[in-house]
C-alpha cells in the first residue's frame, strides 16, 4: 500500500482533512494528544461560505439538528442601549444555498465528523498520541509519536499540521508565525439566562462600548433553552484568579446586563488572543491548515471557518497530487488560503474589534451610523454580508491561479 498521509491534530480541522482524504480513498493516520475532542466553549458560528464546504461533505443537516440556525445578527450601542443595525442572511438567498449561520459548538462538529470516520477502514484515528518530532526527506515524512505503548516513528508520504496555534509541525518546518498578541485576554462567561426572551437580543449580538465591548451569542448546548456565551475583554494587569472569581464574574455580567438575581454561570474561560499568519502553508511535504496556519480574535467567528475552508481546499489538491498531478498545486493551496487569511480574516477580525472598542466619540458615531446605513440599504447589506459570511473570501481564493503561485 502507498504510504499514508499523516495528520498531527484531531481538532475539527484535522478531522475534516481526514474525512475528505479518507472518502477520496487515501490512507490516513491521525494523531492527537488528547483522549477525545475537547469541549471548551470556543467556535460555534459557522458561516455560509463554510456551510457550502461542509454541505458537500453531507454535514450541514446534522449540524442544524444539533445546533441552531441563526439567520440574523445585530449590532448594539451598549452605552445608550440602542440597536444600531440588524442584518438578515436571507438577503443572500440568491448567492448561496445556505443563507444563514449555524451556531454549532465545535466539539459537536468534531463529533459528527468522527461518526462518519468510523465507516472508513483507510483512516486510523489515534487519540492519546502526542507528536513530539516531525521531519521530512526527499521521499516522505517521519513523525515521532508518544502514545500508550511508548514512542514510535511513523512514516508517511505527506504531513498535515492541524495541531493548533502552537503547532509543533509548523515550528519543526521552521515556518515563521508573524503577527501580534493582544494585551487583553478575552473572557467567555456562559449562562442559561435567556437574553432573547428577556432583552430582545438575537443569537448573535455584538455590543460596541468604548469601556468594555461584548459579544453575546447563543448555542443549543444539550437542548432547549440552550446557553448564552458572553465574551468581554479583560484588564491586562488583572490576574487570572481575580478575573475568574465569582465576585468578578457576577460584577462583570451585572455591569453589562443588570439583573435582579445573580447570574447562573456554567463556564468561565480566559483566552489569550493573537493575530498571526504562517509565512507559508507549505514546506515541501509538510502542509499547514487551521489554527496551525492562522489565528485571529474571535469577533466575527472566523477562525475555525477559515480552517475548515483550508481543509477542503487542501484535500482537493493533495488528492490530485497523490494521483499524479503537478505538486505545484500545493503551492496554489498556500497562495489561495494564505492570501485570504491575510486579506480577509485578519483585516475583518481586527476591524471588527476596533469598531466595537472605538473610543473617539466622533469616529465611534461615524462607524455606528455607517453600519446602520449599510443595514438599511439591501445592496450594501448584501456586499457587507458576503464578507462577514466568508463567501467573498472563498470566491477570491477560487479566482487565484497557478500563474500567480509561480
Ligand atoms: C472564545 C473563542 C471563540 C471562538 N469562536 C469561533 C467561532 O464562532 N467561529 C470560528 O470559526 N472560530 C472561532 N474560534 C476559533 C476556533 O476555536 C479555532 O479556530 C479552532 O479551534 C481551530 O481548529 P483547529 O482544528 O485548527 O485547532 P484546534 O481546535 O486547536 O485543534 C488542534 C488539535 O491538535 C492537537 N495537538 C496539538 N499539539 C499536538 C501534538 N504535538 N501532538 C498531537 N496533537 C496535538 C490538540 O490536542 C487539538 O486537539 C473561537 C476561539 C475562541 C478562543
């Protein structure tokens, strides 16, 4: 049998690469250091541009069943309590089969992919296995892996690094990860408090506030009534212990959303947030995808979306190369996905954060007015949403050719 494709990382991106390769008949061996997919409260928002890719793999119906279909999102001015703008993905109906977002927690997406992987004999999924070294030579790649049976070396034809922001694969390949880290960490507080029924917020609501912006969004969790995740910036000087204490958590929620009773808080998590893009998504036989290749702040929900789009783009080309096509197709993968990671995702996620936290009252008012005007004009709203829904980035990537990769 031909050498398999090795994958380091069994988060949603690594699993999706494994599924698509496996279905194309390619042998795959995947390793992840955890015992199973992690269920911390990270990605949920899955955009139309990504649903197009997941739909081709037959995942969307199940994601809608275990998640929430959310056609609308809103912007609010927190100090005045004014709703500034509401966008309805229904306006995109002529442009995509999926004119809505699905709020599906990333561990559920991972679980749905894992269920499908069980049917594929050519894909081996090894949780509880840490990749400790990665190398390549002229004919293939070698991974040193530490698992329950000790250390072993695995040989493959290609290696996909889907091992997250701290990617050992990226570091082993000597690929730079330039960008910056935000000084403030982001805190995620999850509560069953029903912001829709009590306050009229829709399942994706963004709050601009010069003192403390907020994202408030709903996930279906274990079923109705679901849970709401609120995301805030934190004081860089404060300790983790102080930020996560009961008193601080209650004070933060009460300051933002006053309530006569204390909030029930079911999760509290603190995240360091970066804006970085790998200098290349390919080094010979080593390919990067997902957070291993690019990281960004979560405002707008674009990180995992970009990673799943990487996976589909990469697999299409890798399967062709394994079948005998020119390896330069993989340079095209690098060009297409790195370009949109920089031009679209970095620009949009940084812009989203700046819009919510703007302190200059004149600029702030101008930004909010502009949002209101865009929302009120269907043609401008469609253009705006093609970017936020990550359709424009997919179209841009598809338009780039091998000549540009030369
Ligand atoms: C608060 C928050 C909210 C977010 N919301 C959204 C959202 O709504 N929409 C969105 O698109 N994105 C969102 N994101 C971003 C999203 O969570 C990430 O982009 C996503 O997890 C990336 O998936 P991945 O599979 O590339 O990496 P990961 O999920 O990080 O998975 C990497 C895997 O690699 C494994 N691994 C690492 N090192 C090794 C090793 N040496 N050996 C073996 N295995 C290894 C890890 O165990 C892990 O399972 C959010 C992030 C945060 C923090």
